[in-house]
């Protein structure tokens, strides 16, 4: 999984490994990325899994169960956050504990329903 290549200080260029965006001002403009300030959260790291993955969760914004593509998972001692993209476009972040990662049989069933 690719997360963020953390820079040692704000005057260095930081590169998002997911999309390749660079920013030399200490913050990211990349909407697909979860960013933790390494000075405030030094334990932030990529969750050990292979991505992307299909998952479902109850989305507070749409107030319904959504199937999404998980593109990033960042873990800290305090929490684990998922970065995802909706199948119809757009993106978001949410708590890891609320996601159900689809099995191969669930993915086949979902694909069969859309044909």
C-alpha cells in the first residue's frame, strides 16, 4: 500500500505516493490522500494490506449502505482511517471499524447484479 512519503521538515518537498502530487508548502492539495502531520502523529503508518479493495459501509453523508473502492488505510495508535472512492465518483474518509471488505463471492454477486 502506498501512503505518503513524509518529509523531515516543512521546507522539503513532500510527495504523495498514491497520485504523485508534490507540495513544498507542508500540506497536500491531493483529495485522494489521508495526511497526518508527522510532527503531531509520528506513529502514522500504512495499514498492512493489499489495495485497492472493494468494501461496503453505511455512509453518513448519503445515509445509505455504499459500495466503495478503498484506496488507502492509515493506522495510528489512536485510530485507523480509510480513504475511499465512490463507484460513481467522489471520495471520502471514514473509520476503519465501519467497513466490511467484500469477499470474492460477494464481488461476483455484485457484478452479476449490474449486468
